C-alpha cells in the first residue's frame, strides 16, 4: 500500500473560471479501466477483499482509514481529502470512513500481463506514514 498526494491545477483555458482540477494517475497497459465514485457514510466500510488488479482509491472529500494485509501483518493508515492509496493486484485491503467520504475508485482491467498505475511526476508519494497509524 502506497499513499500519494494528488496534485491540483486551476483550469483557465477555454474561458474557464472558478475550476480546480484534481489529477488522477493514468493506468498504463490496461485493456479496460473502471472509474467509479464511492460514497461511504461515516462509520461505513468497504469490506476486506483482495484487489483483482491495480486499484486507486482517491479521496475527494472526507477522512478514512485504509488497510493492507491481514492479521498481525495488517497495516492501517489514515487518508484524507486530496490523497490516494494504491493497492497492487492481490493485495488484501479494506477501507473505513471516519467521516462521510466521497472517493474516486480506479480499477485496471487486464486479461494478461500487468497494468501499471502511472505515479511519476507530478504525484508525490507520502513517506511520513508513522504519524498516520
């Protein structure tokens, strides 16, 4: 499990005004990508399950706790608006909403090989994870 800050840009092209765009990572080498919006009420959970492909859970609003692994190997970390967690294929994970959460969920669909979530520039990986536990 890796957490990234999602970059924002003000959009002013084409006569646009009052628009801030939050960038989400591309999924490379994917035959089919699913993009969904999840709304999880405070106290709700997306139950524990393995990722069938690389998955991005990008929090648009609210706060959550996310996990990776099971049993004594499980890691739990706090996630807030403007951040995203990335789970790799097969990674067992779960999400709990601390407050009402709205998130964009991106799942790569592949039948062979591996999809790759493009997390180079301008995405910044969060490395100060100790304070989130």
